[in-house]
């Protein structure tokens, strides 16, 4: 392939990589042109183009997903094989391999301790227990705590005993953005230890602690800490036996405005949680009233967009109706999930009215499995949501058309500049 062909290959790759983003396409294409200008084609040195293209296509990441029977052999080949480069592996998926504590310990020291560039690790659905997690923590801490960004140790039975290592990793992993501790039998006894680490997790954006046993006490402790995390936007607390007391603590801590110091004399502040999952808990009428009222606070959490309250079967009609009527005054929440909540026809009609109300932020309601709702009320809510979505769809279509037009003009301009730069480079090279 000659230099002209290489140029078009680069241009095509950058275009595909920058679909629907003309600005990024222009920037990438200019980089390609400059690369060709300063490194003209040499038939004896094609690696100039090959090596950068390899980086573009792979990002220097090796994705590893292993089946239950032979994952150790595949892992050994990926890390210790003839062509292996452990330092290039940035993402590792070992989920669902039924590793016990001993296997996890061996894997941690033999393989994971070599992955110094690891940014993402998925270990969910194994059975490593506290001992296996302790060995894994030591390997991560000594090798990649400075690069780790995502960690999932859900469904591993690490119990409260393993939260000490979790807290230490939260302090050490300054880049950690996502942590999942789903289904690990965590209780209020271990939550203070976890909170000690969370106080230092300033880069954390997503925290999932669903399907544990936090209860009201554990939920309140979590809320008290995460409200101070500047980047946390996703919090999962579903199926944690949270009742009214926990819901009130969540409403006050994560949704309503609050003073930023203990004396109560500071400025009003609010959390930045955007997505909150409280489904499958034991929240009753008092909790729903507190949540509904907190969402009306105009000085409260302006970032909140979605709250899942599905399957809170202890809530009665008064709590459900209060939440529905208060939705007409919600200040920021755009989507609420109320599946399997025994909603009445009246509450659904109130939600439909809120969706239509321009003074309410609510625009979407998920309400599957509510058999007592009349079909007319369901149709009214569906119509209201469709009316809200239509302007967004029209805007999206206009933006897409304008974006494609802009991309076409930018592509044509960059193509012309590229041809001129290429010809100039060849002319200069021939004169030399």
C-alpha cells in the first residue's frame, strides 16, 4: 500500500471512530494529516503507520472473559503466553467462574499482581469469601491501586469482615469511579468501616450496595457519608430492608436541602445524586410522604433524575396518593418507577396530570404490574408521556440532521486540506 492509500485508511478509521461528532472528527483528521506530513511514507518502515493504527483500534486493552472450565488456562495464556504483555491488559472479567477463596488467592498472586495497568475488574458471581477478597485486595493494592477505576465484587460473600479491605482500597484507589458490592450479606455492623473508606472516595461516581441487609440504620449511615462525595451520581440501595426511618433519612440527606455544617448556620447544600434505587424495600406511608415532599424542595437536589420505588409493598394508598399528588410540584426528578405498587386509578391520573403540568419536572412514569388501574387512566398517562416526548424527538431529529450536515462539510474541508498537505509533503520530499 502506498502513502496515498495509507492516508485514506487513516482518514476512514478516524471517521468511523468519530461518527456523529464532527468536532472530534476534525481534530482526529488533523492529527492524521500532521502525522503523514512529518512522517512521510517509507516502504522500508511501514511500522510508522501500523503501530499508531494498532493503538487506535485496541486502545492497548485486552478484554478477558473466561468460561467456568478452562478460565485458568485462558488466563495463563493471556498473562504469561509467548505473545502476552501483562502491562497492556486494562480490563479483566472473571465473573461467574465459581472461584473459591483458594483459587482466588492463587489467581491474585500469580496473575493479577502482574497487571499494573488494570483499570476495570469484574469478579461478580464467584465465591471468594473474606479470605479470597483479602488476597485480591493485597494484589490490587500492590499493583494497580493507582490505575483502578471500576471494581465489581458482587455476589461473593465477603461479609462485614471484608469491608476493612474495601475501605482501605477506597482510600488508596484515587481514580476509582465505580464500586459494586451487591449481594454480600453486609449489615449495619460493618457499615461504619465502609464509611471510613467512603469519606476518602472523592472520585467515586457509582456505588451499588443492593441486596444486602443494611436496614434503616445502615442506610442512614451510608447517606450521611455519601452526601459529602462531590462526584457520586448513582446509588443503589434496593432490597435492603429499608423502612420508613431509612426513607426519611434518605429524603433529608439526598433529596432535600440541608445545612453544610453541624451548627446549622452555613449555606444550604444538596447532594448530586442523579439515580437512586430504593426498590424492593419496606418503605411505608411515612417514608413515601417524606420522599414526595423532599422532591418538591426547590433548594434541594437539582441533579436527581430517576428514583426507583418499585415493590415497596408496605406502602398503603395514602402514601402512594401523597407521592402522586406531590409530583405536580417536583422540582428536578424527571422519571419515577412505581412497578408492582398496587397503584390506584386516582394516583395514576394524578401522575398523568403532573406529567402534563409545565411546573412539574416529572416526564416519565414506569408502572408495570399495577392491575387495579383502569385502562382509561393508563391510556391517559401514556398519552401525557408521549406528548412530553414528542418535542424531544423532534429536537433530536433536527439535531441529527444538522449534525450530519456539519459532519459532511467538515469532512469535505478536512479532505481538501489533507490532499494539499499530502501533495506538499511529497513535493518537499522529492526536492530533497
